[in-house]
């Protein structure tokens, strides 16, 4: 090779190698998200596959997006949950839009979620209309238990993110995250509830998600294009190979754990009305 060409070519190869090593990719929900999903692994391992430093408040560091931002979740006595928002650098406070966050919590290994809210509680120094802290209270029956929390939507700098985390460590495999027990999964998928009907169960082959999607490998596309179908849970690009019928309509998801969450949402009388028509889940 011409010596004049060798240096640029080597430079490009070296740059590509450095980008690969330094990159922080979203894992396959066994990555999640999580939740991903979209659940959720502790410290949002589904959103980022590298280790994070312990939180300044002794909490769990949660990656948001592809480590674009972070949060620290602190579980306190009497069911109090504090969520501190942080920047890409976990040591920096990140102010976000003041907003009330809808959240869902379930016991570790459980299928039925309960809703609660996290309200903005600005810290000293936060700008007007901004906050870097949210505070909520878990349902009384879940105080002191190992739980999994999902926040379907948080707005940061005009963008919407989904995050999920657990109050204790849990290990996940590569293709599918740890699921609920076989009996609990059968109860979730094979019994009707609210807008999830017997006809839906039949249309889905009388199967659970783990049966239908065995060996499924999720590939999360965080930047869907206008008109693309998006996952109702994570708002990432949907995968037509990961679909489920609910209320007689086919919905597409990014990964199986999001199907879990959406079916549970559809069966819960308090949240079933949140399920929109499939065409609602398009990138605008």
C-alpha cells in the first residue's frame, strides 16, 4: 500500500476501535428496560450495560436513554422513594422540567402493578419551573419489599424517556430477562381481564410471551423515524416480530418484557383506559 495512504486508513481504523470500546450500548432487555422495557433490571442495566458508581445518597444509579442522563433512586423508610436527576456525568445534578411522574410498582417476581406518583420537590438552587428531585410513596402493602418500579414517561430537555429499576439486585440473561414463575405468567396471559379478552387469548395462540418469543433477541432502535410504529411502553421503534393482540387489535413492541407490562396495563381496571388504538403508537 502507498505509504501516503497508510496513515489515514490506520487513523480511521483506530477511531472506529476507540468508538467501539468507549460506546455504551443498550442491551437486549436482558439487557432492559426494560425497561427496554421494557423491564426492568436494577440500576437500569437494560439501558446501559456498564457498571455505575454508587450514588451519592446511597441509592441505585439508573441510566436514562443511552446514558444521556442518569437518576439516583433512593428507597427510604415508610415507603418513601426519592429520585434525583443527574447528567451524563453521574456526579452532576441535572435540572429537568417540573412534572408529576406516573409510576408503577410491583413486587419482585410479581405480575400485578400498582400505580403511584412522584411529585417534583425542587432542591435548593434549582431554577424556577425546574427540579432535580422527585418524591413519592409506595403503596402501603409494598413497604420494605423488594420491588420493581417503572416510570413510562419522563420529559428531559423536551424529550421523553422511560426508565425502570428494582430495589435489589437481580441477574438477567442475554435473550430474555428473568420472568415471573410459570403459574404467575399463565395467570397474566391466559386469564382475561378488563379489555384483555378470551378472544385475545385465543388469537395469541393460548400461549404466554415466554413461549411465543422463546429465543427472541431484542434490538432497541432509540431513534424511530417519522411514521414508524413505536413500542407503547418504551416509545422506541417497534419490532413486527414482537406483537400481541389486545382488545382484538394487534400491538407491536420492542421486546417481550414490554408485552408483560402492556398486558398488565390492559387488565388493570385503573389503567386499562390508558391503552390507545394501535395507530396512536406511531412516531409523529
